[in-house]
C-alpha cells in the first residue's frame, strides 16, 4: 500500500472510530488527524506523510529524554518477560516499585519519603486530595475537606483534578463537579490568606499548586511566592501539595520545580517525566511526617488503589529513565538550553512587533502575542492558533493557550535538545510569527 492510500485509510478510520483527547472534534471530522506519527528520534518526530518536525512540546511536556530511546524499550522488555505485572494490593510488592520509591525519596524535595503510585497525573491529583482528606479524618478534624487551588492552574481531568483546575473552560465542560474546591489568585499569597479566612481555616484540608503553571500558559510564580505560601499553610495548619507533573524530573533545570523556591511540600504529585512518557506512571509522595502519622494513626485498610499502582514494568522503565537523566546530565542541559531558549525568545521579541512578554524557567517557555508591544493590548481574536499551524507547516510543534483571554505560545522541548536544534526551533518560530505578523499589518 502506498503511503497516500494508507493515510487515506487511516484518516477515515480515525474520523469514524477515534475520539481524540482534548481535540477540536470539528477539525478532526473535516481535516482528519493533524499528524499520524510513525517514529521519533531525539527531539524529532516523523509522520506518515513524510514530514519531520521538532517536537517543541516533548509531546505533552513529558518526553524528557527524547524519542526513540532503545534503553527504555529494553528495560520494558526485560521486565515484561520476567514479571510484566503483579498487583500491589493486600501488601503484595515487587522490586522495581520498591526500588523506584526509594530512589524518589532521594531525589524529591524536602523530606518527601513515601510514594503512592498511580498511572498518571490526574490520578495522582485525585489521590492527593483523598489522602489529604483522609489524613484529617485520622487526625479527628473531619471538617477539613476543602482543597484550594489557583486560577490558571491545570491538574488533570479526573473528577477531583477537574474540580481543582483553575482554567474554567475545563470545569465548564461538565455540569457537575466535585464539592469542596475553591480558588485563589495564581500570583498572590495574600489571596490565599483571604480565601482561607473567608472559608474558615478549620474547613481547609490542603492547598495545591504547580511550581510553574504549564497548561495555563507557563506562568512562573514570583520569587517569594512559595515561601510565603508555605508559611501561610503552616500558620493555618493546612497541607501544602505541589503538582510537579510537568515540572518534575529536570524540566525546569532542577530535578523538581520547587527547588527554585526553597519551600518543601507535605505532598507532591508527579507523572509524565518520571518515565518520559514511554509507559504511563504517576504518583503522590508524602513527607516523612505525614507518612509517619498515616502509619501511626491508620487502623484499617488504606481503601484507595488503582489496579496499576506500583506496576512493575512502568516502575522498571522509570528507574532506567532516571538513570539516563542523571548519566547524560540532562538537568544541566535543560538549564543551559532553557537560557538559550529564553534568549532566543528575547531576540524574537526585538524583531517582531507582535511579541509581548516572553518568559520561562528551564525548558518551559511562553510567548505572549500582542497587538501593541508597548501597551500589551491584545488582538480581538487570538492569533496563536494560526502561528501554531504555521510553525507546524515549517517543522515545529508548539502549543497555543487561549484561556482567560490569553494569546500565548508555549514550549517544552525534550531535555536532550542541543544548541543547533534550539537555533532551528527559534528560527522556525521567528519565521512563523513573521508570516502571521505580515498578514496583520
Ligand atoms: N497536573 C499537571 C500540572 C498537568 O500538566 C497535567 C497534565 O498535563 C496533569 C496534572 C494531568 O496529568 P495526566 O494527563 O497524566 O492525567
């Protein structure tokens, strides 16, 4: 079968049988899939139509070690051919899960020391909320059930995670949410204090935050924000949970995003980069204190668990993935290439009229598109979807964020990106913005 025939066949089948996650259904039905990928190599992806593109998003902020790593395939095969799966319910265990939990306790911020495994970030978030609430039940404070999160936050799409997500369109997608969630301004610790006071501190279980907000448009918190937040949580006896699903495992130029802020969480959600997306895995870590209290106060069974909690193959791949991150010094590379990326954005800002604020931390970056660089006035309709489409045509995948009236391009290339590839990314991006800018002038 020629490629063209195969593309036609798969396009029809895709339209008919495949309901895509977080995708414009109308576009799928009219144009078919944007890409049908066949292969990946480092920062590059190849598709059935013969295109090669730079994966400027590490797919979904997760392919940290880059595509096509045979070592991870080997780790999965070795584990699958000895013990692919066994349950961790009823205290059953397996070596990869134990070893990974131990490894995480060494690399995670503060004194996070025990891990509950999930299959991804949404499950990790729902687990964190349930464990936080259960903690307060154990402590005899059953009224502490509210979870506070931030505007512009994204925590996933399970019912709890959707309810915690500050980006309203995700909550409005459904007409009934989980109760006992409330929201604070994303950049103001004062707002956290005000909401705690208004809701009643004795009703709050936990506050959750991403160290750098990703899907909400790459918003880097003010330097002292998390130290202030930590102090407020301590003052009101509220658990502080960090969502490191994107920022974990080197993405921001440190192992975890919270290292930039010097504030230790009571719990931490992770996923994505733990396996670089090669197999699904996530989890929640508890601080030594919380873990100890859990163990001392719990009488019955911990009635929360996923079939795939502690999946041996997923954990074996994660262990190998973390070895690669360390052996290849990918965290230092993320830091260096992150600076390169931000400098590139600044250069584009000096070249292009429609580029407003540029920002980033490590290999997470955001560019605001504006009508007027001086006043930061925006275009009436967002331009970023057009720029993303233009970039894709020219060989670069990036993402648009248009929530909350934003007109923002976001980037998160793999941690293996080198200088030459970064220059290409910047060049394609500049050309793409220029092409759209021309049409506006
Ligand atoms: N938390 C954050 C910060 C995320 O960015 C995401 C996904 O992008 C999630 C949670 C949800 O993770 P998953 O899609 O693996 O359920």
